[in-house]
């Protein structure tokens, strides 16, 4: 028995030494960033802005791999099962915590199954846009029309728990309106149908909405964040238009599988923090309606827990398949 205990101690010490050695030598090979959404979306745009900086500071190539499916659950579940060696990252949106409460098929816990590295960026909220044929020039007119015509208006839902779904359902709950959810596989398809008039309403990222609003193809009625966005300075917030306390922004974070080495986490965090604070990156973010946020790992972990609780409360409030 004593001999066995000695062997177990030696193995444990060897594993610890190996882990420390790995952390000290990290990285020594290319890094893969899994984005659980289609190529070309906001996470990709953010990564393209910061990857050159990360490559320079970490000294290794960084490759984006889009693993879309099930509103983000496919790619997220894939990363959750990997070895936490620091060579596969997950970069995604607030949907990381928002999707599981609305989907009983989620096979991962957004808090327990990941190492929380950093909050990298956030937007000023989604733009509430409508097809110009919708007879509403502001939020209150939209609400009034929806109340007079229950079930007539439709909104694009790019996945339960996503930034197109939650603001719409919260708005419906706050206003007592009946607006039909129409499911879509992604933002591009929904935007196309909105412009064509096949749906009426879409909560979409401001950087995507802007070009179509400027061309007159869509009309912007509100911003879902607490502040107006300077790219659309004349578009008021939901709060300004009577939905007091309405503040739904989309944020973008970086995770590793659970139990990643603290030294590896700190090294990645430092690289991302430096990247998002570079003047040229901040300028790129500004054009995208984003602001860089270099949140420390411990603070980010607390933030994720808080956001998860908020998502669970929203899911329960709107009775949309929340887990019990």
C-alpha cells in the first residue's frame, strides 16, 4: 500500500510538473479559435481586428474555425469537451449564457464547463429595425400598431437565446404585445427577408443595420442599449421611448475548456487586453459600433455568472422552455 501511494504521489508530481512546463512554454504551436456561428458575423470581425496583434505578441499563427449550428451550441459543446491546453479557444457572444436556459438540448454549462478568460468587446445594443412598409416611425407607434393588430407582425429569430430573440421577447413581455417569432438559421438570411418584406421586425447589430438604414431599405426605430450609438445619433434608446430600464447589449468573450492552467489563461488575457487597447483596433471597433473591454479573468467569471442568472430569469419570465 505504501509503495502504491508513493507511485501515485510521483505520478501526481509528474503531472503537475508537466502542466507547469506546458504553461511556461506556451504557446509553441498554432492556436485555433472556434466561433460557433457562421463566418462573417460580428465575432469574426472582432477577431480579424485583433488576431494580427495576438499573433505578434504570442508568436504563433491563430486560425479561426467557424463551427455553426443549433444557435451556437454545436461549436460551444465541441470546445467544452477538449483538453484545456490553451490551443483551442472559444470566442462567442452573450448567447453563450443566453442560449442554454432556452434550450433543453444544451449539453454544457456555460459557467462550470469553461475557463473564463476575458470579455473582449461589447456593442451599444441591437438596432430595432423594421421594413419601411411597417406603419411605425418610432417605438411607441410600433407598440400601438402591434396592440391593434395582435399576431399580425412578425420578428426574425436567429436562434432562441440570441441577441435577436431576447430583446424581442422582453419587449413583448413589457408591452403585452403579440408578435410572431419566425425562426432563421442566421443573420444574413433574416436580413434579406426583412428587406424583402417577408418579415416585419429584426433586432440586429448596429453595424449590420446601418448600411441598410442609410440606403433606405430599412427603418431604425430604437437602440436596445442604455446609450445612443454615434453611428445612428438620431435613433433613441428603448428606455428613452418609454420602456424604462430596457438595456440589452451584445457582448463578446473568450473562453477555454474548464481547468486550463492559470499561467496560460493570464498570458492569453494579457495578449487580448493589449490588443483591444491598441489605437488602430479601437478605431476599427468604433466603425463596428463596438468598444473594447479588457476584463480580468476573475471579473469575467463573476460577470458570466451574473449574466447566466439574468438569462435564466428572462427565460422563466417569458416561459420559453427554461430549465428548472
